[in-house]
């Protein structure tokens, strides 16, 4: 957003987390540069200093999964602060990026093929969908588009593991993990209000206004589905294709060793 008395527009960096009870909360908020890994690193380190890594010995002492769109600065900063945290790319952003590299006449067909990947019931089926036959031609998906639209095919293939990370988490959480809609929908309201205000006088007043808008919106955020599964994730319980793997959690292994 752009303040009237500032030469450059500022970017608001936001991190939303969830409590063990499934309540979404604003946990990180500052201004910075969207593609700057240093800006994201400073925000993530602030979370760490405020106790995000505080946990019992048998709990996950780091964020289990982080999801975002294509903000390269965020992913680089995350890798520096919590290198073992899983990454989940947003399918909405990824689909848009892929379609931007293809002619509009192919968009409906390509969009359906991409949807078959992230809507697959299991990770195995999703991996197959990456290379599944395109019904209209009977050829492999990547093969179909890679010859003429290599950038589009590469855009999909290079992030395959990060796009499918959600399969290793409870099925109830999948719709929350596959996209960044919780943040996007919140900032749709923020953008509307800031446009109507016709700009703030300074970055400081702009940041304060956006914070109050997000703080107000936070009151109406709905709880995460399957919130009863969150304590299991904290304890290190493993999930495969959205289903709990019985007797294979970090806590049960530690108890067995004792």
C-alpha cells in the first residue's frame, strides 16, 4: 500500500497461525519488502524470540508446516530460521502462474487437469495425475504441454513435493492447507478499506490502520476443521493420505524407548 508522504509503497508481511484449539490468530505483522528474505527472516526470528519454539521434549519444537504463495523471500527466510519445517505451496497461486505461461484457449483444459492433481484422494493418485493421460489426446500431462509450453510444465514440476505436502497431514485440514485463502480473504477487506481511505499520511499510520483492520477481522475468523487433530501434530503423530498412522508418533516411540 502507498502512503501519501512516502516515496515508495510499503508491503505488509503477515503470518497467521492456529492454536491447539483450532483458533486462527494473527501471530506476525510488520512492514517490509515482499521478496526480501531479510524482511521475512526478521519477522520469523521475532516469532522464535516470542516463544514459537517453546515445547515439551516429545512435542514438535518448530512449525510443522508453512504455507504461502510464491513469495520467494518468505521461503528463503523460513529455510534459514526453521530449515526442517515442511513447505506447502498454494495451489491457487500455482495454477495462476502456470496458466499465465499458456495460451488462453488451453486454460479450461489445463485447469481441469491441475484440479485432478490436488483433488486426488491419495498422494499416490496425485503423483499419477501429474503424468496422467489427458483424455482428449491420450498423452501424458507433462508430455502434452512440455513440448510447446516448457515453462508451464517446469513451473508445475519443480514444486511437486511442496505442492503435495498436505497429504501428510489430517484430511480435515486439507482445505485449509492447499490455498492461502484465509489470508487472501482477510486482505480483500483490508484493501477495500484502504482504497476508500485514499491513502494514509505515513507508513507508520498506514501500518497502524491495517493492523487494526486485521485485528478486527480476526474476531470473525472461523475455527479450523478437525481442530482435535492439532494436538496430535504437536506430539509428532504421523499422517499418511490424511489418515493417522497408529503407533508411529514421536510420543509413542519415546514412551516405548523408556
